C-alpha cells in the first residue's frame, strides 16, 4: 500500500518510540540499533510506517544514544523528537505534544518491533477511523502470553476494552486470557493530549506509562477498542540476544517464503541469509548456504551456488555464480559466469557473457562483452574491452604508493599469463602481451609486447654443481 495524500493519511501522525536503553540485551548499544535482516530494528519499523504516511508525518522519539540513533536512520527523512530523560512511554508522548498536536490522530509504534507489517498498521488506522475510537489497541495471541499485559474486553465478542492488566496483577481467571497488549496504539489526538498530563508515576519504575491511558479514557466513557493482529509474531520484540536471533530467523524465513511464492527456487531456505530489500526474479535458483544482502537485484534464470555472498549488487539474467564468490557493490550483465571463488570488489562492472574465474579479484573494473579472466588474477582500476583474454596470474599494478592509475586493455587483446601491467598503461586493440612480461609503456594496436629478460642457457651447469657437492661431502 504506497503512501499518498488521501484524507485518512493527512489525519495521522506516526510516532515511533526509540528512546530506551534495552538493558536486558546486556549490550552497550541502544536496543533499536541492534540489527536483524541487515539493518537496525528501528529502520524496519520506519520502512513499514512510511508506506502508510509521508515521512514528514513520522516522528521518532530518541533519547539514549540519541546521536547514534539519529545518524543510523536520518537518511530516511523522518523527524526526531528528543526525550532527554527517559521517564516512560507516556513521557515520550508528552515530549512530542507540540509536534503531533496539529494532527487529528496519532499512531504509536515501538522502534524495537521490527516484524510489524505495513498492512497491519493500515488495518489499525482504518479500524480506528471507522469506529471513531478515542484509543485503539493492537492486540495479539502469542503461543506464550506470559509476561505481557492482558486485554480484558467488556465481553468475549466485544470490541470494547475494559482494562489492560499487567502480568503481576492478573487474577486467577484473568490468567486464562491469552490476548496481549502489543504496545501499538492509535489515538484521537484531542483526548490523548487532554489526558496525557493525568498519567501517574505511581508504579514500580516511577515512570509514565502510555498503557495507563486506556483506564483514563474508559473512566471518561470514551471508546477504547481492540483489534487483533493476524500474526502474533509481528508484535514481538526481543529482550535477549537469543530472542533477537529468533526475530532475524523469522524475518528471513518470511523473505524466503515471499521469494519462493514468486517463483524463485531456494533449495534449503533455512540455510540462506537473504535481506528484506533483496529482489530476485522468477526461475533463479539459490543453492544452500548463500547470503544475498542489502539492496541486491538478481534477474531471472540465474544460479547462485553455495557459499557465495552478494551485497548491494545487480545481476542480469542467466548469470552463473559458482561456489564461494564474493560480489560487493558491483554490476554483472546477463549470461556472465563468475567463479568459483571470484571476488568482485566495489565498482566492478562485468559485461555480457564475460567470465571471471578461479581466484580472480576485480576492483573498479569495467570488463567488456565476452572477455575472460579465468585464473588467479588481480584487475584493479582497469577498463577492459570486449573479447579480451587475460591470462592466469596477470596483475594490473594500479597503485604507485600515493595515487591510483588506470590500465586500459582494448577490444580483442590477449594478455599472456603472469603478465604485470604497470599503470598508467594502454594495450591497443588486438595487441598481444607475451607471457611473463612486465609492461610499463603503451602497446600499439596489433603489436606484440615482450617485456621479460632474455633466457640464458649454461650447458652442463647442473651436472657440474652435483659433482661439486658430491666432492664436498667426501
């Protein structure tokens, strides 16, 4: 559901709570900066929110490690509100009163609930508006509700909430209730802000809890309603690193299922690490133990073989990636063949039908259509034309200790094995470089360059050496 400027969206601000420490993770990093699916927890929540409203209507409450949290997500364009003292979720809304006061409604999300879907947020919004509620609570029924506040409805069939009761305060009958408070709410702004200052710190942590707003509004006979999430995993957070790993596994399993539903073959999805923003076209095959990260795009009919890692790269159609390749911030055109154990470093552009083979490393290289570098080669800062053959052990010497320089190899050239091309240097169209050559000056079109010392033969030298060593032992 893409964001637009319809009337429902103009009525809503989204506030994301991201000021807490997350001390139970036993980490010096703020909780929302811990990562699953290749990016911070908070970034996942922002991604879901900005499908619902423009980023100008999203306010992130920051506090603990505020500068670091801001830096991690500021490129998204969201607004930030500083909660200099972390005195609870209710206090966070107090800090944002001026920012959200002009909106008709406020939707509150938790910055540490990364599996929340845009469709679920939209469902809360639409339910809240349709019912004209003062407060709408997103609820769920997880397999184990222990530790969560429970939703007590006025009756089992009613949408109306009577109370939210925390785990410690549950009566014997209430302990049977499985419906939990997710901590995600929609509020009509007017009753929210008119009652926010009535929140009390009369609790074990002496903090202002947004949860208490339900009781205040019920007491005023305002409409407090509940809508249940279809998938309870969407509202789960993590209080331990083990739980964080479980969220990561769930997110990646969800991604694999989406890809397989769209026609991508993934042989052992439980062994693959595929980030949420990855796009893969139908009929591509992903073998076990593959990582595809960042914003990678892979075309159709490709095969990505085991133990390869592809990050923020683009692969065309019918690309073969043999085992153990590393591809980072690179572009690979259709029908290219990579590996095994090729390393494409940032800025590599591999042309249609080109081959980059065993233990070949490229960096800032443009390799033309049908060119080949099949073995044990380093190509850095090079412009390689079409139909070029680069022999095993070739090196482009691109760095002089202070500056990088470019090597140009024009169409149809042949670079013999174990050649050293000292940049800046140009190999002309159709030229040959003899094996074992060190090339320090340009090679004209169709020329042969031989840059190696003359072979010297000393007849009988080995025999005389053996004899001398034998006498020395006598």
